């Protein structure tokens, strides 16, 4: 745990395209997964002897299975629009972190084995044999892509480097060269149900502790139910929400929202993880296996709704793929979206006036909001385009008096990744994480200096952990990142149990009367 | 990788976490701290001992909040916060203290 040996980039007033430094990040590689972790996911334990054949065959299988992948590989015209859009390129200066160059690592091999011109005249069309060197480059640079999709926004063809990274990682898994961080974690979820490996008794103990804490603080018994059959809502949230800070303050916020709205809810010890690392490694099978746990838990507990907590790529998988992976969800209440995001729930309750809020409880902070990449560019919220940007901001503005956005190029659709997404949130990649955070840190510094921003809210477990870790490198404090629902939780004015219940009853009665009339 | 203590060799993973939980002995924690340029005092040991007993019961390290609460009860309320724990373990109470206590590294989005 010696101090990492690299220089933290200097914060400038706005991102400047750096001078190229070839190969400067070639050394950055995550630990390779141990045979045990590999085999649990159905991959070879270590690099197989005939890895070249296996890799090329797998590549063909993937381009055949995923039409998008082949289109992405075929359609690049080298226009250069993506070159300065990747936070890892901006932070490291390594030209292989330009999205087009990253794609080309995969594309050149695809051309060599799967296109006529590449088979006949490889040199003329930039086609190359798959060699050990190429595999090495793949391992390094496909683990320097956080699959945030920022580059795809600026690509005139919409080429998505994230999908190419996922495919490359899947090929590497197939030949026995997987990444330790992701694969160890996926294995844990298959057995225990969450990324942390948090067993049911520990989860129960943690939740019990939270009930005590909230009661001590507010005088109100707010429940954190676990495995309660017949609850209306199953909340699926990243296990970091049980473990880390400021994540756990977000969990307290969800509980207060459900409590005050009178919605019965439960967590599941079987599906105690929202995150789905199967996506990071491009593995449909693993992604599906993880998603099916959520379906199973919903069936076992007999819930009517599934709500997801604050987790970026979990929401991508949930919003975009859950129905395909684990549907149909015809056993759930059709009056609610399947699944629903906790911000949508809170937003709806605020609009209906069902939450009593005192924004001055957050007056010690001036806030800004970091759009998480997978929420921003791979999903939506609510029933209108751009809802994924507006809904979280509307929630924050309802519970805080002081809010400022970061510069427009760095938010919304153009948001910068935190630097730790896509399965890179591991200590062995700390240099990459620190450098990749540079564009976000510059945008944050901007509003800190100009508007006195003191805290940045985030809505993804990875973003929260990443910022807590890298803030000190840029002279911010680790506790300057907060959960969105931490702010909600601070602002909710809880009333003693009885009063609350009678109010809920009254509003129900009023509704019944209105309907009868 | 391995760690040498009292003439004996203990297997660790790439990041220096003990491979076998049962190998743990206090001298190992001291050796790990020394390698990080730190020295373990009484309060470090309170944390390490709590981690070990929690792990024994639950097979997982405690949540940061569970840990801060427990340390607050033992060492006084002013020390029951993550700021104090970060003073003790600058690389993070969850990871650095777990390592010294011989526990596996917490995984996930933490």
C-alpha cells in the first residue's frame, strides 16, 4: 500500500486536448483473475494453449450474434470526432485512449480474419494478425475504457466503444485472461447474492443498526425490512449502500421516503445487489443469471413493484435489458413502470405532495450534481426524453435551496465519467482512476471557485466510491460527495408514527370520496 | 507473494492480503504496518480486534457505519466517525484495517 507513483494531473480552467504521449499508459493493467474465479463463471482458468484460434472464433461468434458490433467495426470513417472526447485520453495523453484507437485494437484483428480485403491485403487496410502483443494491448487498453459511451454521442455514426470493449473483454474471458476485480465479484453474486459477499445475517445486523440510528436521530421508527413477504415494493440496490459512505446515507433516504409515503417495502437477501457486472465483461449469460435473481426474489416475496436504488449501470441493465433478460414481469402491478427508479418514486411523491420537506436542512451545502454516465447515456427516467437529467435535478432542487449546475459540456448527455466505471473501480488501476477523473474535477473546480459549491451529489455507487477516493488527489475532501437520497433524507420531516398514519388514512379516504363522487 | 515474520513465510495475494485467514497473528499486522511506514497503537488494535471478532461472527467485514459505531462505544463518541478512522488508517478503514486484521479485501463498488 505504498503511495502510488504517478503525478496527479494539474487542474486547468477547462479541458485542454493534451499533447500525445505514446504508450504512457501501456503499463496500466488490472490483476488477472485467478483460475478459481474464472472457472466459477464458466471460463478457462488460465490462458489456453490454442488461445488465438479460440479468440478468433469467439470474435466471429460475437459479430454474428450482435449485429451492432459488426456495424461498429465496419462503419468507422476515421473522421476524428471522438478523439478528444474520452476522459481517459484527456487525463492520460495516451493516444490509444482515443476512442477510435481503442476500437482499432479490436477492429484491426476483425479485419484480418473476417474481411476479404484484410485477408488479401492486410497492410493496405490496417488489418493485423492476432499476436501476444495485441492481446497484451487489449488487456491493457480495454481495461482503460469505462464503457461510459461519451464518445458515441459525438460519433456521426453512433459507434459505441463500450460495446467493443465489452466484446473484447468477453473474448479475453473466453481464452482464459479475465480480470480479477469483475470476475471475483460476479462469482460472489452467484453464490451469496451481492458484490460484497455480505451474507444474510450480516445484512440483517447492518439494517437493524440503521433502524436504531435513525430512531435515535429522529425519534421515529423507520423500518429497513428484509425478506418480508407481501411487501408492495422490492427495493434492489447496490450492496455498497449497505457498506460504504456516503452510500448508506442514501439508503436511509430511501427508507424515509417509503416510510413517509406509507409504502410497504422490503430488501431481499437473495437479490441483495442491483449492480450487474455481467455487463462490464460483455457476458450475456452472466448478466442474465444475475438478473434472474431479482425476478426470483420478486416472485418469492410476492411484491407488486420493483424499485432500483442509486446505481448507474444497474439502471442501464434494469431499464434497457431487464425484461429481455428476466421477463416477462406480468406478475407485477401494471400501473407502475417495471422496473422503477427510486428517483422516479421520490419525484412522483414530491409532485403529489406526499412528502413533507424542509430544504433548509441542507442549507449547510451548496450543491452540484454529477450525471452518472450509464444513467445519462444508456437509459431514461420518467415519461419524457431527458427525464434522466431533469428528474434527479428536480428532486435535488426540491430538497435543497442552493444548487448550481457544472459547465454544460460536462453534464447531461455530455457528462464525463467519474473515472471508475465499467469495472475499473479497483485499487490496481488507481493511476488510471485518478487521471481519468481530471475532466470531472476541472468542471467541479469551476463551480467551486465561481459559485462556492461545497458538495457534489451523485446517484451511482461507483461514482460515489470513486469520488471519495480521488477527491483528495485534487485537494477536495472525500466527504464532499453525497448521495442524492442523502439530501432527500436530510430534508424529510418525519412525524411521529400515529400522526403519519392518520394522515395517510385521511388522504386515502379523501381519494375514495372523490372517486365515489 | 509472501510475507516473512519470525522466520516463517505467509502467503498473501497480489495486494498483500493474507491468503489464509487462519494464518493470522498479531505480529503479521505489525509487519504489514511497518511495510506501509506506520506503527500500530492501542487504538489501531481496537479496530483490528473488532474487525476480527465481527468477521468471526458474520464472515464479512462490518459496514463502515457499524465499525464507527462500535469504535465510538469503545473509544468515546468523538472517535466514532470515519474521519477518525481515516486518521488511523489513511488508506481507508475498510481496506487497510481489513488487511492488517488478516481479512479478505472488501469487494464491489466500495
